[in-house]
C-alpha cells in the first residue's frame, strides 16, 4: 500500500504537517463555500435551515463516532508495534547475557554476531522500514545467529538450560522481527482511508450549504469547524505509520543495547 500523497505529507516536520493539513482542509472549504454561494444559491438552505440543522447534527454525531473508532484503531496499532520493538530488544539482550554460560570462544563469537546484527538493524533496516521494506543483510545475520545457537552442543546441565532458553528467545526474536516488518505500513487500507477522507469532505461541504445573513459569520464558523477536523485528523495521521512521520518509532531501544547494556 503506497498512498504517495500521505507519505509525502508525513515526510514533513511536525509543524509542516499541521500547516499542510490546515491548508488542504481550509482551501477546500473556502473553494466550496464561494463556489456554491455564487453559482448555486438555489442549493442553499434558507427557510429549511432549521430542518437541515437536524440532519447536520446527526451527520456530526455519526462522523465523530467513526472518526473516534478509526483513531483508536490506529493508536492501538502504533502502541502494539512500539511494545513489540521493546520486547524484541529485551530478548536480544537476554540472549547476549546467556552467552556467558558457554565456552569463551563461543561467547565471544556469539556476542560479536549479536552486536553486528543490531548495528545492521539500526544503520540499514530502520531507514527502510519507513518505505515498507526490510534489510536482507540483517535477515541473513539473524539466521546466522539462529544457526549458531541451534548447532551448539551443550556440555553440562548449566549449558543445556541456557541453550534451551536461548532457543526459545531466538525463536521469539525472529517472530517479533517479522511482526515489526509486517507492521511497517499504513494502519489503514486505501478504501478505509478514502472513505474516511471523503466523509470528512462531505461533512464540510454540508456546512457550506447554509444561508446566513453575514458571510463573515458563516466563514468564521467554517474555519473553526475545519480547524477542529484538522486537529483530530492530525492526531490520527501522525500515528498511522509506526516508522514514518513526526512520531515515527526510533531505533533507540536497539541503540541502547550497544551503547549502554552491552558495554558492561
């Protein structure tokens, strides 16, 4: 799923993204308002404004419920990916510590392989996640670590217990990595995204069809409605892709393994 326009918007800074959303929404509102008011005055709600207001309120309630539901789904997906990244690094750290139960040469080579893998994830794979891709090089290095653990022959009970733990942890790490890569995408499919945006625009268009005594009052109301929708839309958009945008998940937990946990 590409969604190039949304991807382009998320590549902007936090302030830039807000400005882009405000410009898009308000420009659309003003264009519709002046177009309808000037060229199609017969479509405006005049004497029927009271009854149209009832429909407008009902549309607002339905739209708010749908928007809230989708926003919660996006937020939960973001938190789930963030928690999975933390669990993945915790498993790698536990594997690193368990290498101390093995002979010195096995411990040294195993820890070096783990450091190399984590550094590759930081340098190569993390930038690719924002493009919905992953590093083949990092995957090969993880397979090498997994094979190294599987092929090791324990010599005593202590090594056997550590080996069993490491087999479980490396399998969980591989599964968590697959989940991280699979979830490196937009949380909403194109049909859901198009449906949500079109519903927002329909709601805004309806707000332009009322006939008021003063254009100024009508424009002010439309501006505040547009800014309210921008605020909710902004909150959803910044969490719609876990590895892209102002709130993109950083590789800090992986960096902390090398720069902090594995230095001692």
